């Protein structure tokens, strides 16, 4: 038979190989100090990717290895080698750092604070030295050495990491703590509130306002001396202070640190009641008199004594419908005080009276001329101008009398103005009336005359 045809096929053989996984030096285990871990792979040109959070490393996840990794706390490292899209098996090692040195304690703890912030670091292991960094890197014995007598002061957001180290006399090596870390978010502080009314002692009710120069900040305050916070009273307007109190206030704004607490103490004395007023001046009178008492403070009661003793709420209560009757040849001293609940008692006011049937009497006439020729009568209504009073005494006086005039307004009042001798027991007083916006048109006057007669008796009219 003839030979068959030749059959032929082409075959491409592709070598299947596994990429060499990373090698860790040292491998995982228990350590008493931070350990530096190196990673290598036999695959030339391969890139090593690793993680420290337990996730699976890949081309898109993890860190690219570039040098020794310092493991300062218990950590699981996972790594793969990658080349031309081929990924090796995952290698995982756990490093347990069982420090024989107590971990440093950073105070305060992580959080948001205002600048400047003072930080302290302590370690409970006697003789241990603390090293720290303020740039987020892991500390070593080559880092800043912490000085226990000096605090670390920061003015901007910072991560502080610290490690404690101590020589081991038995092994001759250095033992380390785990690394402690704290992050401090430094925020600008709101402006401290200010008060419009300084601290001090005041009489009666006061109005207090609080302000801060930080736009958009809210003010919270307390009136019982406690520390204010967002749970305190929110300031919305003037505070009425009618009793002694301490006000503490703080300004708060989101994104800023709370302001310093401003504090002010007020001592409030109750408002004083107005003094009682007598409608009759002290003096000797020729006929019995009725004395009226008034007080300008609404709701106040007037108490008085007629024996010179100090009046109080247990003294006689003055009744406006029953005036005080004076009919004694002996001197009677009336002392009065005005009292109202919630207010200070008024000052004590006193007047002394004596009735003497032999006291001098006075007759008063108004004149339009200085020679006292043209009389206007004894109770004329006066316009603005110059007038002359003729004061005639029924007795010879030691000296010219003094005259007090209460006009309808206030601008024309005079107090104890002396008259001048005119003729015999006649005396003259020049009276100038000016326009007074408080007076209702024409003016009629109330006149009191004070004098001493030849018998040395004081006389009032």
C-alpha cells in the first residue's frame, strides 16, 4: 500500500507559574518593643502592596512598600506581590507588641480646644524616658525627649505621638511601651462677653446688657454663680437685676471654641423711700396749727413720733384725713419716716413747733413801687415783673425777718431771703418774678416768715 498523507498541527506551550509572594523579616510574633519589618519578593520587578487594617491588599488597595515598616502597636500586616497584572498569594503576619513599659498618657485627650493648649505626657513606669513627635510620625529614641517640668504648648491642630523607653538591666536591651497618640483640633476662641454695668454696689433695680464682639455667637448666662453652658439661659435682651447676684456668661459659636467665662457680681440695695414732707416749717406760732405729712413715693406709709424719739413701723401711723394738731406752749418735735415693703426706709425728717399766744403777727402787702405807695393787696396774682412786699410786724424784732416763698412754679422760689428795715416795724422785700414754664400762667405765692422778737422768741408765719 502507498504511504498515507502526512498530518501536522501547531502547538504553543505557555509556561504557567505563580508569582513569588512577599517575605517578611522578622515574621509575626510577640515583641516587647516596636519592630521594623522589611518585605522582599523573589519576583524581579514585582511591586509589593500591603495593608495594616486587616483588609486585602491589591493594586487598588493598600500602601506600596518602599522601606522598613515600624510597628509600634499590635498590628496585622497583609501583603501581595504584583507584576504584569499577576498577583501573588496573600501573606499575613501579626505582630503583638506586649510592652513591658507602661504606655504614655497624653493629657488632655484628643478633641477640639482653643489655643494656646498645654499638653502633658506621663508614664507610670519609674525611670522611663518619654519621647514624642508632633508631626504625626512614630516616635523613636531619636525623637524629642519630653521634659516633665515643661508642658508642650501648641497653637494649631497637631497630632502628638509618644513612646516610653527604659534600659533593661537584665538583658542589656531597651524596653519600650506601645505608642500613644492624640489628635488636637485647635479652634479659634469666641470673644469673652462684656457687661455694660461694672460690678459693684447699687441702689435699686438695675438693667444689665451683655455683648460679645464675635459675630454670630450666642451668649448663655447664669445668675446663681454656676458655670454657664448651652444648657444655661440664652441671652436675648437686658437683664433686670433687682437683688444681689453673680452673673456668669459665655459666648458660644459652632466651629469655634467657647469663650472664656465672664463674671460680674452685683450688690443691690433696695431703693430708698422719699423723705416725708411737712407743710409747716419749724417755728413758734401764735395760734394752734395742723401739720400735714406727705410722701412722693406711691404706696409708702408715714410713721411719726411727737416726743422726739426715733420713729419706726411700730410708731404712730399718719392718717392724711387726721392731721397732727399742735397746741402746746412747750416745744413739740415731730419726727417722721416713710416706709414701704421692698424698699429702704426713708431718712428721718423732723420739725419742732411751739405755740405762743404772744408771738409776733405779720401783715403782708404787695406794692408795685419801691416807696410802697401803690398797693396790690395781700394775695395778688403776679405776672413777670418786679414787686415789693411790705411786711409789718406786731412786735419789735431783733432783726429784719427772713422770707421763704414757694411760687406756683419752681424758678421763682426763694429761701430765707432777708427783708430790709423800712419804717418802724415795717420791712421791705424786693420780689422779682421771671417767666416760669412750670407755672400755669399767673402766680400766687405761699410765704413763710422767720423772725426773732425782742423777747428772743422765734416767730413763724
